[in-house]
């Protein structure tokens, strides 16, 4: 066991952790990991779907588990659930790009107003550390979902000013497509193949996406609870995938039907835009977008995190882009991933 892992155990043991949107793919994986490796005082699932909570209770029924029905739109309920909580992961969001385009205000209510409710509830209940999950679609957004997550990211960064010197610390984790998560392209393709489809739909032949496994995403979030000082946006170094390569890996042939780009969809994704390069840092296995704003009560050196890892400024023209990423998964690697994970 590494020294960092020992530190994580000390951080989570005998502590109370709450995850909003906890019945989702991330929440299920995170909770399984915590129950296996740590000894939390309480592990709280906060979500609005009673059926998903019921199903989850059949799998996770340890004495430390708590299930709260509630919506992030309801600040009072959030405060009730956060009483005596030490750490919060904010995973709740409306995430479907086309649905957000057609129902914009609903997306705004959950992803922006809900984020502010989470922030205020955390500050008012003295939560120690908070990590909000973001998305590559929040960087230079062209769809409403991405725009709401960019606004959410800004809220969580600025919240460190509101909480004050000794108050709640907030950070953001931003990453790309999660392999096999609910609503993602992999289970969609798999369902079509199981139905006997011989040709898979692709919106654009040149489309690329950042790619991360659920286990890697959970590990990155846990690690960043140790790294964070407050105000960072953490971005992992992960590979890209060409969607036609994914089709070949899953179907065994490179045949697909071009159906056209959906409302709000990008051909490529960006996680660190060039416009924020002047306040971004590169570490061994991740990037950090440091806050563009100044915190009035403290001066933080983001080039050295709480684990003692050292980062360096990126080049002035640097951009972390799925289409120019030097690391692409090959068809063979995707096939191996499919056999192991998908």
C-alpha cells in the first residue's frame, strides 16, 4: 500500500461522506470502493429516484449506509442530509445533451441553481471538503448542458471566497466519457448489437472523445480529495478514442451509418482550452486549471499540491483536445477493454 493510499484511509475512516446523485454509475462504483477499502462513519446516498435507491439498498446495506430522498433543487433537504457530513461529492446533474437543448430551464434549475444550493448547504453545515464532478463539455461549450456545467464549475471555484479562510474547501474534477456508464455510447452500441443490428449509427466519421473507465474516474476523485487546496479544476491525462475505431472493436467490422450530428453535439471535445492556458499547470498524470480569480483571504501556490506533487505551467498555446491528444486507444486496445470492462 502506498503512502498516498494510507493518507486516503486516514482521511475517510470514521468520517461521513455524502454523494448527490448517488444512485448513478459513479455513485455505485464509489460506494462499492469505499465500503471495500475504508471504514466511514456514514456513507450517504442523496438522490430523487426511490426505485433506484431501493435497488441500491439490496446491494449496499452496510450499517454505515444512509439513503436520503431529495432533489438538489431543495436546499432545505440538502441541509438536513448534510448534517455532520465531512466530505461531499456533487454528482447530480441533468446530462443528456439533446434533452437539455429541448428542456433548457430544467437543466438550468438542476445544474446551476442546484449547484448553488449544494454550495450554500455545504457552507452552512460546515462540510470540510467538496468535489463537484464536471465534464469535458464544460470547456468552450456549444450545448446547454456544457454551458450549465461551466457555470457550475465557476460557482464551485468562487465558493472558496464565500466560505472564508477556515471554511469549506471546494474543487472540481473534469473528465471525458466514462466507459460503460449509463446513457453513454458503449451500452447503446451493445444494446443495438444484442438486438441483431449489423450497422451501428455514428453521427460523424471524424468524431473523437476522451475516454476514462469508471474505476479510474473514482480513483481520480478520491486522490483529489487529498490533493485539493480549494479552487482547482482537476483534469486527468487520459486517452482519446475515434468513434469508428470503437465501432470496429465492438462489432468486428468497420461499417457504420452516418446519421448526422445531434443538437448541441461536438465533433471533438476539449478539457483545457487554450484561453485558460496561462493559469494551467501540468503534473505527472493530470492538469490543474488554477482559479482565474484571487481569493481575498489567502494566497495559494497551486504548483505544489497537498500531496507535495509539483506542477509546471503549460505552454502558452497549450490546449488539451481529444482530436490532437497524443494518446489514442487502438482497435486492439478497445477490444481488450471491451472484454475486460464493457
